[in-house]
C-alpha cells in the first residue's frame, strides 16, 4: 500500500500521544502550558456545544485529565458561567444541579476496569439528567483499543486533543463518545500505527482511461447463488458493475440461471454442476476455468453449505492466483492455508468468532485485537464489519472506516460490499487499500441514498456511482 495516501487520518494510542507530548519543546517542564491550552480549548468547545448552559459540574480526577478539567472550570467562570468542581480523588461525589456535567476523571492513560468508587461516580454521571461532555475521551474507555472493561461514561460529546484516539472510533468505545471534536494544542503531527479512513481516500481508486476496454477496467467473477439465495450474487454483481468494473461474470448452479437472467441484464451467467440447487462436487473445475479470464473473484454470496461448496471454496482458494474476496458461506469452516494469491475475508462478528474459535461477544468486546489476530492467522486482509469497519493486514496497522449510518444494518448490504471490494481488486489495487476504499464507498452510499428508514441493499447500488463521481483520481 502507498505510504499514507491522502484520506488517512492518524489515530493515536496512549503511547503515541505520550510520544507526541514528549517532543514538545521543554517537555516535561512545558506540561502546565499544554494543560492550559487543553483546558482552554475544552471550555471553548463545550460552550460552542452547549451555549445556553449556565451551571457546569466538572468531575476531576487526580491526573492530568483532572488538571485539564480544572483549567476548563476556570475558563468557564471567566465566561460568566457557574463552575462546580467535584474532586474525585478527595472522595467527592455530589454533582449538584448542573446543566452540563464535564467528565475529566480519567485520561488516555487509563486501562482496565475502574475501581469501585470510580465506577459508582461514572454511574452517577450517566444517571444524571444533564448531558455529559467528556475531556479527551469518556472515562472507562481504553484510548488505545476502544475496549470497555467495566463502567464507562456515556458522553453526548467529547473534545479530544491533538488527534483522535483509537478508542474514540473503535467499538465499543465509539458508542460512548458522542460527537467528537478535535482541538489543536500545538503538538507536531506524528506517525501512528492505525489510521481513520476519510472521503479523500476514494481518490486512490483508479478510473477508466481512454485506453481502457471492458476487460482492462476489471473483470469480476462472482461465485455463489444456490437455489433460494440468488439475491446475494445478484447484489454482488450489480455492486461490482456500479463500482466501475468493466465486466462481470456470475457462476451459479444451473437451475438458478433463469432467475439470474431476469435479475441481471449486463452480467454474463455461467452454469455450475449442482445437486438439489447447490453446487456439486466437481464444480470447482468450471470455476477455475472461468477464473482464467477474470481479474478478481467474489466467492461466497448465496453459495450455501455442504460437501460441494466446501470443496469449491477449498480448491478456488488453493489454486486461483487472482485476488479473491471471501464472504458469507465461503467463510464457513475456513482454515488457514498457504494461498497462492491475495485474499480478503469480510466477516461480521459472528463469522469472525467461528474463524477464531471464540464467542461473538468476545469479538465484540475486543474488535481491534480480534481483527489483527485473524489477519495474522490467515495471512491476508481481514475486514471486520460493523459501525466501525476494521481493515487489518499482516504486519500493518489497522484502517478504520466509520462513515456510514445505522441504516446499513439490513440484509444484503454485505453482498454489496463484497462486490465493491472485488471491483476495486480487479483494478489492481493493493488489498488493504482496495478494501478500505470499498468500505468507505459502501458507507458513503448509505449517506448518499435518500432513504434513512427502510433502506434496502439495492438502494446502495443506485447511490454508488454518485459517490464515486464525487471523488476524482488520475486515469
């Protein structure tokens, strides 16, 4: 992948923030100066977010985060507001009758589970009628992972300093942060392991040039579509075409072709041997022959399970040198192997749990660690779906794409994502970059689509060209 293409925002861990602060002139003697700036920026942001609030309660811990809170309280008073400090270290717990509660209890250095007294105070903040404004990140959230081991503040908004922290964008931490505002406190930019995907990253997707034909623009082979499941490959195929692939072939059980002929006008259809509507053992030979003319393969949408699909997946992954996106039923009973070409796995939490031999609730609690483990175990790109799409690759940091809406939580949207990934891989893109761009395009299509309630997967397909047209890239 190109080094930090445009559209990748740094995401800071606790250690990376400490390193950024340590590079500030005269550090650590300059810590009070940084704290003054942080507190002033926090007050300015909070007043912008809650301009009518008169009574403020600032819950301060004993560390630097509490120091930021005390500076913020002084700035609020200077702005004519009533500011009440609750000193958690001294055992104070009374929040008073506040219009806004400020959480300055724990900072980026917090890890693990809050102690009993701190957990009780967090509970009081969450139970209060007033909204909570978090300083740097909600207390109880791990800045470096987004993990929440115990009680955590539910903030309406968070001001974070210098750059976004990993824990503000990776679930479950992201669900505690509310609206996130980044405040500059004068630190120099620094290298970070993980990065946040922005709209500009879509400029990395190659566009067709004058010299291109339908094959050089990318030929995607979609393999799947058991009887009763033809919608999945149809969505993947249409998504690949709308993501600007020049040619799409769908390989499916022969008895399903009449349905696919009705649903897909532009895609070429090819029959596969079947047994009772599911691909039969031996179907891999036909797929391998079709793959000779393709640029990338989308394997799994509506494939079904059983001996035939299992053999097909095993042989395609073992013998095809093209990039292959592996989704849905193709992930079932998948085992690591020495594959000859690039592979992209696109599981949701339940599927990743099966791949790693865990419970899905463990994956949900440790999303960042889980997707990294899967990338290393399977030695390929892994996209963990969710409100925060996490894209991991062996030996690299994780890319986080979180541009979408809750409306994406509906059947078929994963098949659309598979088609987009395949289209971008067919254009010759690096696997992690192609997958991150696909996740961004997929999420932005939900924003572009007019539906907020009742969005269906095909609505994303219709919106995709408008999303891609809004970004430009050299031919």
